[in-house]
């Protein structure tokens, strides 16, 4: 964890510590409540994802959305099933193809893809480690499929 994040007794569904407020120096002269502003470091999230030993690390969960880091190694299979929630994928590193229904969408760093709730989708042809920021709205698993 970076020096500004303070763990609480709670963890997210992905096992990531839920944190309380930041130091005022993070955001200028005014302190922000943790419900309004949180900062995460990709290197720290990646380390926590590796330690957890799972491809997906949820690091944020709020009433209306959740976010996580999804990492697939080169050549890996993507076992995900359709979700009842909308998703946004932002590719941070790596290259692959995202299959949505029958459409093939090559993705690389900087690619941002919206996938509507209930659509069949998966990554394949992962040619180099794929790290993806995933945002669910509402939070993953909060709706029945």
C-alpha cells in the first residue's frame, strides 16, 4: 500500500483493503473524504493482484460501481462469463482480441471498450501480458443475471 492509504478492518470482495481518508497533502489544501476521492497506484495494485494469485483484483466497491484490475498472461484463457452489469475495459498494457458476441476487437494499451450487460465476451489471442482496468456499473455481482 502507498504511504497515504490507511487500511481498515474491511476488505473488498477481491480482498483489497478498504481505506479511510487521505492525507491533505494528496489533494492540495483541503482533505477529501474517502467516499469522494481515492487514489490507487497501478504498481501497488499489480503487486496485490500477484499476491492474491487470481487474475482479477477488485480494489474499489461503492453503491453504484466497482473497479478492478484484470491481468491475463500471454497465451492465457479468459474464463469469464457474461455479467448482469455494464462494463468498461481500459487496456493498460498488452495486446489481445476482445470477442464481444461474434465481433472481434483487437485491443492494446489505450483501448477503451464498453460491454453492455449480458453480452457474451472474452479476451483471446493474448500475445503479451494483458492488464485491464475494469469498471462495473452497478457493482459486479450486485444484479441477478
